[in-house]
C-alpha cells in the first residue's frame, strides 16, 4: 500500500442470517490518509478529525499511538493510515473508521477499528497477532462484542475480523457470532484505492452524493425493514466503562 493520501471507493455488504434473512449493499467512498491527516482540497468536504480518537480536538494520531504503545506495538509501526468517511457539507457519521498500522516495509501489523453508534457512543477493537507478526490476508482475529451498535443484535457473542491489504485494493470482513457460536451477521467492505487529488475527490463527491446522510438514511431504512420482519427491538444497555477490546488469534479459516 502506498503511504500517501488516497480515495477508497468500495462496496459495503451486510447480511443477517437469522432469525430472519436480511441483506443489503451500497457503494461508498472513504478517505485513506496517512496520519497526521492532511486538509482536503474541497470546501464541501473535510477530514472529521474532531469526531475521531479522543474527540476533543487532539489529533487522532495521538490517540492511535497511545493505544499502540499500551499494546507493545509502537516500535513496530512506522505508518498509520486512517480510513474514514469525510465530513460532507457539515455532516458526518462514521459507523466505523479503520487505522491501518504499517511497519517500515508497509506490512500490516495492527488495525484499530473505531466504532460509533447512533447514540453518540464509541468503542474500539484492536486487531493484531499476539506475537505482533504481520497480519496475513487469510488470518482471522477474534474479539468479544462489547459495544451496542444495532438495536436488533444483543451486545454479546463475538466478532471475527479479516483484512486483506494490497497495493491498490483493500478488503475488510467482520462477521458476528452469537453466544452459541452461530454466525449471525456478515459484513464486508471491499474496494479500490486511488490517489487522492482535487479531481478524484470531486468525482467521488458527485459519484456518491451526500455519502454521510446516505449511510444514516440506510441505517434507519434497514431498521424499519427489520421491524416489519418481526425482529425484536433491544433496548440500549448501559455502556461499559472500558472503551477498548483487544483481539486474539484464530487458526486460519
């Protein structure tokens, strides 16, 4: 992967497997920026730095570096690429942003997945091998589900993460399993990376208009569909104090 500002144009896929099948997909674009993040050459779009990390004005790189330090990864990570949705016309909602942590050879050593829900809460999952070796494209990493995201899924069970980073392509898979080890939800984000400049940013903006509002609208539309299918609404539990969950290794699948 080139450590330079890029546009990540991708397709998001969600598929719920039970108790009722429900699936949808849509096109989206993200920014893929080396930290510290640059400003964008567009008045309509901004890097949402105030909505990430500590969310208090400090650069998200400081937040990510402090997490890597606590996990013993700071010496192995030379570059951090932030993959996040832009703030468009003043609006932003990032269901999940990814911090791709690369070593000097640009091998993926860790991924911090910063998750936000519609209640304004935040939780992050640190995905890395326990021995801190590079993350292979076939490797699955598992982490307990500790954050309430959807009112139609219990805050229980666990996630399995997989990341496939190539020079101009990125694939991310996140599957949710219930407490009985049944795969319940399949999610993927797969697409192409291209250099970010004024032209590519403009094409992305007009090719995916109001991408942030689109994501919010789709979340509520799918919620309505789940209600009509008889899926039980789950009240939001009290948020846990711990805001960070660390993965563990799995045998290749």
